[in-house]
C-alpha cells in the first residue's frame, strides 16, 4: 500500500494563511465595531490552529493528545459566543458567526483529516513476524544489511525527515535515552528517504551510536507498505523528492522477531520509549 497525500500536502500552508486572515479581521472588527463579544468569540475560535502550529514549529514534542480536546473546546466556545450574540442576544449579524465557523472548520479539518494518514497496519510489521531482509546505505555511504540486526535487540524507526518537527522531537527523545538502550544492548536504526546530506546533519547533531540509513527511492518503505507520495507539505523546500514514509517504530529481539510495532495513524502521536523499553526488559534485554 502506498498512500498518496497530494491534497493533504497542499492543505496546511493555505489553511494557516486563511486562519491568520480570520484572526486579523476579528481583531480589527473587535476594535471598530459594537459587536464586541461576537467578534471576541470569532477571534478565540481562530487562535487554536495558529497556536498548535506555532508550538509544533518552535517547541515540538514527540506527541500530543490524539484529538486536541482542549483546543476543540476553545474553538467551540468561540463559535458559541458568536452564535449566542447573533441568535439569542440579537446584537450582532452573520459576520462574526461566519468567521468563527470558518475557523472551526479549518481546525476540524486539521485534527480529523490532515493529522491522520488513513493507513492500514502493514502485514510485514506485525508482532510475531520478522522484518524482510533489506540493504540500505548509511549516511557515510556504507551498506547496512538488515540481517545484521540479529544477535541483539533493535529499535527500528522510520521517520519522515528533518523537516518534520514531530520526527525531530521523537529522535531527540530517543537520543536522551541512548544510554539506557546501550546498557540493554539495544541497537537503534533510523530510516528515512530524505537526502543523505540531511541524514548527515542529523547524525552530527546527536553524539549517539544510532545508525542513520537512507531509503533511496523509498523502496523499502514501498515494500513494507508504509510509503507516502506527495507527503511533504507545501512550503518545505530543498528536497529532491516529495515522497516520504509513515512514521513507524518496530522493536525486534535478538532473533529478529518483532516484539512491538507502532504504526500510528496520527502524525502528532509517537510512542513513548518507556513502552518498548519495558517490553524489551520483559524479553530479557540487558539481563546479565
């Protein structure tokens, strides 16, 4: 299965632009009109999408809540405030309500459509199975054979690229736990279809023993059913290809058997290392 995310890749940049425009209109009308409460509601409804995107851009974390309920509540409160002033108090017209509803629609599309991949679990990555053998190049141009993962437990992470702030937060979190994994004898492999230069940049950033591999042409991802075409959002430049991969974490034991597989359907939700480290401990990793 190869997912085509063409329409989603075109969504987020225009959506942010429209949301900024809605917020500006709301703030201007809040100052110059007498419909204060209604326009305040419209402004409130416009804030969550901008706040979430700013947070992901400048202070990314490896995971958020699945449906962002707090922000959904804020959006709903803004819509209700504008609607109350129009239909109950009858002190405002359709302007603030229309702006608030437009902002709400954008946020709902972001949470329930853009954030989700619509993926099905790959049959090649199910618990109890084994990863197909593969050969990829690392960022130094050296060949890496998937068979070399055997003999030690391993954590294999497929990530979208340096341009993805959630992926970078996920890798930073793994790097923070590098000593724990090394003490358990766990090998960490990170795979992405991004150019080798980007992988080199990431490898230099973290002084860890992780192996950064390049899935050139996204061939391994396509074989595993986790490839995405047109998966890089509009506005991300400097890439030779718009293809990417579905974020995936696979944990194997020393025999290569998959003990844990996280095939998230939400780009904002990545597994906590404590989960698979506990599974590895139960499987005997690090036992002397």
